[in-house]
C-alpha cells in the first residue's frame, strides 16, 4: 500500500455511475486512482485495470509446505527419532498419516492466504483515513491522488461532475 | 514488523492505546509459550533438580573416604549388586572404623550416641526419581556400568550433589545406543 | 426463464439494508432477548459446575463403565461437531455453487459453526480420565527422550482435524466480518464503540484493489473449507470406523456421518433462523420464507440419505455373514432372539430422522414456521440418538457375551447434555447483539436479484 | 508384656464411682457409656446403612461434601503451580538400619514355608515377604498333599493380617446383672491372666474350639484340660461328623478317610462338592486334574447335584436331584449292581438283597433315564478298585445323612475301593462334632459350665437362634473369647483376648495322620497379641496345674520344638539329630509320606445297613444350605476381606451378597424374575432373600449360601447378605442343613444383585471349544473351526524372548484362585457392590462361565480371560499418547504414568480385558491394609487404564536373576501369579520362541486355538479345548458355528 497521498475524491450514489467513472478514468490513462465501494462491484476489476490477485499462488505454496511439513513431522517422530512397535503396524504406516497431512495442508493454505490478504490490503492499519463515513454504507467514490499523471484538480472536478458525481472534494491524505 | 505498526506521522494518543492492546496480546502468547516450555523443563521437584545438594545431618565427605582413603563404593553400598535399591550403609558399617577413628569429632560422637541408643541417622535423599520409575541398580552394575556414569565424580565430592538431571531423555540416550544393547521397552522402567 | 422471486423483499435501498442489519447491534436489547440470555447464562453456569464436579471427582460420576468406555461426552461431542458443519456448508459449498440465496443465512450459520465447534472442542479434552495432562496429546518436544505421540490413533487425527476446522472456520468467518466492522465503525456514535469496531475492522478501506484480493481469498477459503468440512467429519467418523467393533467397523461411516452432520446442521439453522426472525422482525425481509423452504428441502433430502444409510448398514451386516455384525444390528432393532436393551433408542432415531421430515413433501409444511421449528427440534433429537445408538449398541454387546453390560445412566449425563446447550445459546445470543447477523457487504450485491427492472444479476 | 499397652485400668469394686471421676480419655476402642449410645456406635450404624454395600469411596464425605483437594484439582492447579511458583523441593529422608539384619536385603523377597488352615482343609504354602512383611502366599510345589495348588481363601489370607478391624489389645466387657449394658475397656495381659486363673480354679471349665489339626496345639489343649479338669469340645459348622459316624457304623473305625481321586478312574459324587468346598477341595482338585490330562485313560465324573456346585459344573454327567433323593440315588446304584447285575460277594446275602429291594424301583423316582443308571453301574464295576463314590458336605446333612453314608460305604466295599481309593490308615484329622456342641448346650442349660473358654469359633453367629446359645450363655459365670476380632460371640464374652494371626505365630499341622507340616511366622506380631497356646500355657503356669511340659516352657515356640523332638520326628523315623531334621523341616515345610498307607480292605458290617429304616418320600419345596468357596462357613476370619466379597461366585458370578437360587420353571411358577425378593419360611423361621434364576436346578429346590449376614466382623463384611444359619433345623440333636420343608411366597419387592457377568450363552460363537472324548479321538483338531489368516505386511520380528501363555480349559475347574492371586500380586482395587453393579470391577483376569444345553440340565464351561497380549493389538493402534505399546518380547505394555484416560483402547479391545480407574480407589485404603501392596507393582491413580501385564515384574525379576548368575533363562523359571496359584496347572507361561519350552509345545497341540482367531489380533494366549468324557458321540449342545464362512 503506497504512502498516503493527498488528492481529489468524487462521491457517487449509484453503482453504475461509479463503474462508468472508473472506466472513463482508465481511458484517460490514469492508473493510480482508486474506486471505493461498500461492497465488491461486479466488473470493477477490469474497469480499473486491476490484474488477477496473486494470492492463489501463495496459498498453493503454503499448502505444499503444510503437506511436506506434516510428512516430515510424522516421519521424524514415528520412523526416525523413536520407532515404536504400535499394534504390529509398520513404523511408517502411510494410510494412518494421510489425515494429518491433509489437515495441515488446509491449515497452512488457509492461514497463508489470509496473511497474504492482510499484506496486500495493508491491514491491520491503525486508524486509517476515511474520506466519507457513508462510503462503507451506500455511497461510492473515485479517489485520484496528486501524483497521478496529468493530475489537474479543476479539470477532473468538472470531468467527474459530468459523470454524475454527487460531490467532489479535496482530500488531504488517503 | 512495519506491516503491523503502520504509524501515522501525525501524533495520535489513541494510536498509542491500540498499540498497547496488540502489544499485550502478543506478550501473552510469548508468555504462555515460555510457561509451557518451562513447565516441561522445570517439573516439580523430580528428576530435573540437577545440582541438588541438600544439607546432611552429618557432613560425610566422599572426597575424603573414597578419594583420599580409596574405599570401594560397594564397601558401604553393599547391596547394590544384589538388589534393585542401593542401600545407604547402616551405622554398624560406619562404626567398623569410627569405633576408634576420630572419636573426638562432634559428628562422630553424635553418631556414636545414636549407635549406642539403637537409633539411626536420618540422611537427606539426594537422588530422587519419580514414583512411577523403577530403576534397577543390580541390572546396571552387573552390566558393567560404573557408579560415576550416573552419580558423577563422587570421589571428588565434598558434599554429594546430583550430577546428572536423571530425566527420561537422559536415560533414553544411553539405552538407545546400539553398543549398550540395553532394552528400550517401556516396562523396563515403568511397570 | 423461470422468474426468480426476490431475495430481499420490500424495496430497500442500500442505506435501508445497512440500517436494518445494524439495528440490533446499535440499540439496547429488548425484553425477549434479555430473558433468553439470562436463561442461557444460568444454564452455562450450571454447565461449568457440572464439568467442575466431573473433573474433580473422576469419570466415574458419568455413566461410562466397562464395556461402554464412551458415553454422553463423546456422543454430545459428535452431535455438536455435526451441527457445526452446516454453517461451513452454507458459507463455503453453496458459495462455490454460486447459490445467491445463501448470503442472508451464511453469516449466522457460520457463527453457529464456530460456537458449535467451541462447544464440541471442550469434550475431547474433558472426557479423558486425567484432563490436566491433555497437553500430551500434542507432539511438543519434551525431555522424555523426546517421547512423541501415536500418529496412527484416530483421536490424534481428531486433535488436528478439530483444531484446524476451528481455526479455518473462525478465520473464514472473521474475514467475512471485516468489511461489516468497517461499516459499523463509520456509523458508530460514541468513541468507545468506534475504537472497538475500528480495531476489529483492522483498518479496512474497501478500495477496488482490496475487494479483488478479498474476493479471491474468500473464494480460496470457501474452496479449502469444503474438503475440510468433509474431512473433519470423516475423521470424527474414523474414531468409530477405524476400530474393529462390530457395528463400528464399516466403510459407510464417513459419508453417513457427513450426511448426518449436514442434516442436523440444517435443522439447527432452521431452529435458530425461526427464532432470529421472531426476535428481529426486520430480518424477515432478508431471511424470507423462500430461504426457509430451500433449507427444509435440504433437510428432507439429507434425512432420506441418512435413512438410506441405516438401511444399507442392515443389508451389509446380513450380506457379510459375520455373526458379530448380524447380532449387533438385530440387537439394535430389537429383533427377538437378541437382548434388544436399546431398541427403544433405535426406533426414536428412525422416527425422528426419517419419518418426521417426510412432512416436508407438502408445500404448506415447508413454508409454515411452527411446523418447521418443531420438525427441526425433532431432527436434532433424532441425530443425538443416532450417535447414542452407534456408540452404545456396539459397545454394550460386542464379541464375548460374558462382558456384555449396559450403560450406567447418572444425573451428570443429562446435566452435561443440557448444560452444553447453555454454552452454545449464550455465545449465540451474545453474537446477535455484537456482530451484524447478516453479511452487509455480501447482501448488497444481491439486492437487485429477482427485481422486475431486470437490471439485477442473473 | 510389650510396649504397645495404652491406658490400662486396675479393675476393682467401686467401678461406677471411679468411672464417673475418670477424665474422658480418647480410647482407640469403641467405648460406650450407655445402651442408647451403644446404638449410635459407629460400627453398629454401619451395619444399618451397609456403607460398604454402597461403595468404599463415598462421593462426598459427610463433613465437607466439597473436599478442598477436589476443588484444587478442578482449577487445573497442578499445571499452573508446577510452572509459575517456586517449588520447595519435597524433602525425603533415608533412615538405614542401626545393625544390619543379615536376612534382609532391600528389594529382594524372602520366602518361608508355612501351612494355611481354614478350619477344614490345610494346604502347604510359601509366604513371600518383602522388607520383613508378608505380601503374598505363593505355591509350595513339594507340599505333600496339595503339591503347589492353592485356593481362593489362601490367596486372600494375607489381607486378613492387615485387617484394620483386628483387635489390638485384650479387652474386658463389663455387664450389669441383666447382661445388657456393655462397657469395653482395654486391660493388660497380667490382669486378665490373674482374673481368669481365679475363675478357672473354681472348676466347671469347658473349652470350646474349632477343628484343631495342629498336633502340638492339640497337646497343649489336652494338657490344659488335664490341668484344669476342663472338657474340650471341638465344633465346626463344616464338621464332616456325618462321614465319621458312617465309617464308625460300617467299619467300626471312627476316622475321616483320605479319598484318593488321583487313583479313581470313575467317580460318582452324591452332593459332595469335592472340587469346591467338601473336606479338602484344593487337594482333591489337584488329584482330580491328574486323571484328566491323559486322554488314553481319562477319568469320568458323574455328579448328582442339588445346588449348581463347582463339581456339578465340571462333571462329565450331571444329574439334578433334591436333597431328599440322595439316599434314593445310592440305593438305586446298589440295586443295579447287587440285585440286578448280582455283582460282588454281597449278591448272595439275602438280608442285603431284601433290604435293597424294600425300596422298590429306586431309580424311577429320579428324573434320569434308567439306561444311565445301568451305564454308571457298568462303569463302576469295570473300574472296581479304581472307582470312588463320595457323599457329604452341608448339602448332604439331611435327616437321612447317616443312612446315605452307610449305603455309600457299602457301595465302596462292593466295588473293592476300600483301602485302594479310600485310605483309612493315613486319614484326615477332623475332631469337630455337632453332637459335642449339643452336649455343651445341655451342660450350659444344667448350669454345669462355670467358665467357658471359646477359641475362634463363632456360635453366636453360626448357631441358629433356636439353639438359644445367647440365653444359655447367661448361666455361665465367666466367658473368655480368644479370637482376632470383637465378633458376634466376643461381644457377649467377659474377656476378649486377641490371638496372633496365623502368619505371626509358630504352629504345625497334621495334614494326614503321619504327615506333618510346619507353620512359620512371617512377621513380628503387629499388635499386643499372643497365640492361644501361649495363653493356655500361662494359665497352667500361674495355676501350677497340668503336666510338666506345659509349665516349663517360656514360649509356645519352645513347646513346639520340644513336642516335635519327642512326638513327631520319632513317629516319622527322623529321630536322629534333631537340629538337622528341624532345619530340613523349615526348608521343605513337611515330613512324612502320604502314599505308603498300607491299608487293606475292611469288612463292611452288613447289620449297620440293614437296620436302617426306609425314609418317607418328601414332596414340595426343599431348602439346600451350601457353603461357598469364597467364605467357607463364614464364621472364620475371611468374612472381612474385600477381595473375597468382590470375587464373583464361580458359578453365579454374583458378588457381595447371598441369594436364593431357584430353577427357571420354579421362577415362572412363582412369577418372579432375577432380583425380585421372595419370603421363605422353614419351620418357624422366616427370611426374605433376593431370587437368582439358576439353570440346572431341580424345580422345587431353593439353594442359599451360608456364611453371610455378619454383623460384627468389620467395615468390609458387616451387613453383607443375610445370616442363613437361622434356617438350620435342629432335629433330635442333629443339625439339618438341607432337605428341610420350605414354604415360598413372592413379596413383590426388589433387591438388586451385582453380577460381573449378566449374559450366559455363547450365542453360537466359537468361544469355548468343547468336544466329547469319542468326538476328539476320531476328529482330532477338526473340532476347532479354523479361519484363513493373512496380513498385508510381514510384521515385526521377535528374535529375543516372546512370552506366551497356554490355558488348558480341560483342566480349569473355574475355582477362581487365579483371580485372587492376581489381585494380591498386582495391587488391584476392591470397588464395592454399587460400582460392580455399574460394571466397574477391576479384576485383571475374569473367569467367563457359559451355560450350554437346555435351562433344565445346563452344563457349564469356564474360560479364564486376561489380556491376550496380541501382536496386532487393536488397543495400541488407537492410543493417542503411546501409553500402551508392544515390547520387543511380545508383551503389550501398559504405561500407567503416560495414560491420559481416553478409554479408546478398552473400547477397541475385542476381549474387553482392560480395566479403568474411574475413581481414586486406593486413596481410601485404611492404614495397615496398604502394607499388603506389592512394592514392585505401581499402585494406579484415578483416570488410568490397567490390565494384565503377564506379571512383568516377575519376568524382569527372573531375567535379572539369570543375568546376575550369567546363565541363559530356563523354561518354567518365570511363573506368573495365576500360574503358581492354579491347583490344576491349567496355566502354562513361557517363551514361545524356545521350541522345547512347555508353552511352545502346548501352542502346537491339536486341541489349542486362539480366542476370536478370525480377527487376526494374533493373541499370545492360546486355549486348549475342553473334553467331556460322557461317552456320547457328539457334544450335546452342538453349538454349530453359526454361519461359518
């Protein structure tokens, strides 16, 4: 999550308006703008040009480490460190170890994906800046930071107003 | 750590409070883990009191008797080859010599009075294994394991202290070595 | 195309939805809630007293004896773990099936899972003879050689399975809650409420990038929870299937237990949803009769699946020609020539699980709140008896007739069972006041579904 | 005398004034000021609420129901305390001896030969002591009669030594003139002896004792009687006086013959439970087992059984009869032999034939086919000289008892058994008589008795109320009771003198005339007690009466050595160097040979039979009082031993109670079921008893055990069962225990009986494989249904020892001696009736008894089941914390300190041999009883699983001994506790990897099979099929292996 930047925020009241606004902003060549919405809007990713999230790969790698970690744990304790004759079973009784390996795979994958989510979203954040308290209720917004290429407050304000923004306001940090 | 403490440049009293909350949350996890680790390391009173050297009613010095005078361990602990318990010698054994030797020392007189009155000396136990362990001295001694292996250099001990921590892991490491050909079954010690 | 009926009734705007859902969290509870909460709390205190007595005096207080080594505690453990699975099913499996109707029920079902797992998780630890040594169940490095654990034992798989399941379902539930906490934080009136929900929301900002990662993680978690829930109840059924007792040692157990779990889970969801709808009338628009009807259909189908499992067990026992298996099932059904001591419990199970849910063939029954409430109670009674029948009938008459013996019921068995409901209900009632009962962020995209302006999603 | 004395009081006239002035001293005895306080006496209260009947572990102590320790445990304090707070290291002291006693080595047991005598039977035993205290009775293999066999009561005998209810000092009961209010004070031996000698000098002394087999104490008693002109009366409930009177009438020799079952090929028992309770059951069981092992000339036993006895259960042919039919059975066999088949010289004797035929067709009165009588007669005649007909015991003490014994003697003479299988020269020692007691009662009535000294017998309990012993006791001026506890009779005695326990004193025993064995003390007397003989010697010494030898010796030990020097060794031909013979005796335990009893056939006095008059046939219900192998006559010291009350009855598997056994048809007629209560009236005595439906009983027989219903025996035995001696009838000076007329009425009430086994049929499963001798001879190992066994994996290799056990179900008689031996060796807890009812008994070995055949004449099979130490142990696979694993020597190890208590192992064990500590049973053990614990075996805490460990402490001891002497381990050197206690050597333990070990051979025997073989748990215990020699082609209850696959 980049450093906080001051910028300009356009507030919309309807999902389709903000979708349209995002698409138009991308057409203008802007890349660093953000579309804020109370719920995930269908089709917003390609509207904002966000590529597919990389978390599945993290989950897969973590899952594999979970699997091999469980296998190592079970092998080290039951076969290598102190093999004990339990129930006439062989020291390395794979069928009995599969549930353990499956469980740890799922555990590692799940926790790592959530960890990746926290990393990508930059949470947990202490007291994040909020543009408008209604943004998590029924309003939508497009926030354009200053370092956006061709940032020009006045032009953008008219541009978003034309797209039906309810209001456009200056934001000192987001 | 930067992820967790994304501090804002602007000084916020409230931020401090939230950081305090997450700090004590983390601290409790670390504390609990350390307690867990200490728990198994520091079991109450048994096995792990390595270096335990309690006060004895009579300051008997192994260094003097075994080190300087060269007495055999089995002279006093004579049942160690025949029984699972190694016995602390009876007063009679001490009196074999101390009936004449150093009779002026107050400790010897104290022992002499006890001997004549038919009582005994209440030694304080140094090596304490938990009740669920059945250690067999004769099995080890007959196998050729010498006393120093577990009890440490007794001949240099002015006051007997516990040399090894006598934990299960400590015993298992010996039993596990191929060359010792020692049984590794649970009922060897727990039955 | 068949016209979809509306998932959210009464033309609501996004603001209305947020207000409706946050209303129970932001206002003082009504008399009904306080009454139920006090009842549940006293039951919980009684439950703690009961557990204390059992731990202090020893397992002898309960009815477990020789040969019935397991009794009320294990039965109630499987019962609660089974109830938990429906929550994961609704939030994970129906999410993968893109079932839109699940959004209004998912959050509460998922909460039910977490609380059921917490209630159930207590039992494997407290049913042991020396509960203060339960930490030996975990493979931690120690000074005894180190002496590890026996990974071949189903109880150890249980330890891993139940703890993984608890962790993953809590994480899955919490990830779903994060956006809603942000909403609550922004609406918070006083400072303390803002600070608490602020911390809980971890500073969620709801930008498009966040939502894309969020949706991906939600999908992954749903994808992982589905096999997880199936594996957890399979492993719980392994506690019985891996042993060699007649009546336990059958391969039908994993699917049979999972079907039973979903069956009792949905029944508990229906029970709770009917109460939530009465407790908070505004939720009637979100948890509509259509939702209840769909769930009742699922109850009936899983009921039939469980009925099929009972029948197949009998056939397999006959087909195997194994005298021990045959005797166990004839004895279970009370066929003359066997002792039939617990035939009464078997027939309670069959009536509650297979016969009573058949009323849902009638549409009016599926849509009438009192009928579905009563049926769901019966189903859960039936499911508790199913675990009772499985555990006790196989244990009390197994191989050598000389050590056949019945379960020695005692006051503490009943107290334990009733007490566990106290714990579950207390947690659930607290949840209703502290967390939003319906996932705000998920219900909003579903608003247009079935509306006449066809702007809604498919 | 010894320093144990506490606050003794000089007894003088103005006692009342002294007592009022006396400060309230806390006595450790039960000190009542008045009769109503007597009512609140804790011991009396206990008889009312039958505390032990509920459980030894009271959930909540009365004072603080919420025990503080429990609360600490609730908070999981041990984990928190063990980590956070600093630990003050618990200090332990080591206190060595002052002077080293040369025989004591810590941790190494010492063994002393001794003899166990229980009033009827004496067997040679080996007392195992550790650090100077006895902990177990082992088997003495070179004992002359029982050859190493022990029984249930001898194994439990060690617990009676540490009984907290034993008297610790002499007591004096002070009565008012109405003999009601009681005041028990401790008194010193000097004062007692002085007072009693005063009384004895007044004359009119009667000395009532039990059956005395010890020649030296018999000599002391004779000298005492001679000194004080006392009349000695010997009385026992199990007096076998009827046999001696029969022998006197038939052969003019008043002797209790020694029966040789090892020489008998054909045995007919008429209500004589020779394997369970009759005369010398352990010795007879050992002899009987010798004739069962060789199948080429296997013996056959026919039992005519009124209650379902152990002999009936093990008999090849069992016929159920009523006690009144006993004489009819004997006569039927005699008619068949003498009248129909005209066998033996008595066939020509007209008088005999007319007397016999005066009974008409005796056989058809019994419900058995006439062909069976012919077959029995033919077998008896074929094996004449090697057959045996026996009758007797409590069940045979009917009105016609004497006639029965005479006819049986006649039959044994007809079959020329006399002198061969019946040894009358070297016969058993039995001096006790019922007639002696009746004579004593008359003497008390005529106030001839001034001083009555009673030793160990308990007439107040064992005599019916109608004998009015209590009222007659009022006519006696001084009553002195010598015994080990304040029991029913001691409560009404003036002086109660505590006697040494048999393991605290020297004594000896004449097992069979001419064969003597020694009884050595294994511990210094624990309390202020002395032996009965020393008490008598002190009295004679103080009164200066009696022969020289009784006055000159300081202790009874000296008297005994002198007696052996003068009387015993010369008789046995060891007159030479006394000290050498004495040391040899202490080593071996006995002298004299039982076999060289050169007795020829005696002539049978025909007149003794012919002048008997024919009894009238009896109709309606008949009472059968029988003694059990756990308690014997119950008046002895075993009534306060928890191990015996908790031992399941060998046949009915009921614990802690006695009950009325009736047949299934009778129960249906009375419309009662198990546990419902019936009221039986015999003559004027009424009693309510719970019902137990017992297959194989005659329809109008009611069988009830005697020896229960004690009120003053101690915390364990008080209030257990009902005192059925009240139902004994006295007819013309003869005690009738069986055959009395009974009216029975159902009361509709309920009384729950605790049974360790509630299902009695094998449900058609192959559990106990049974076959007839013919079937076995031609089908060999096909009598066992074998299953194909294969495994996916090659399995663990056991190249060192591999321990295994073979149990021969054909030799096992189900006597349960192994259960008590295991309980004594492995510190197994007693849980009490309430918990046995809930299915929580703790025995590591259980004897499963299954009934086969129809409920009318059911036959029983026994199977001792303990942990099978399976190679593919189902319990080990499922234990989550590795608390039970498999050793490299094939043992399934149970590690108590690692067990968390999930109990999954017990659920997964198909044999259900694992026991769980539901509560902390050992926490409630009172002070001295914990001395009976075996220090080599861990005492288990609450929440831990336990099971048979193949006596792993003995395996380790044996292996260490061999290693110390660096020699290989021999086969048979390591014996498990159950193996040593078994009177029939049914259990063999050893190393299966050693091909020429006994157990390896038995594993390969054609009769051997594994229990539940098809589950491939690969158990290390194999059983050998039971063979019944009943002449039939196929076993009657062909429990075809249902649905063989």
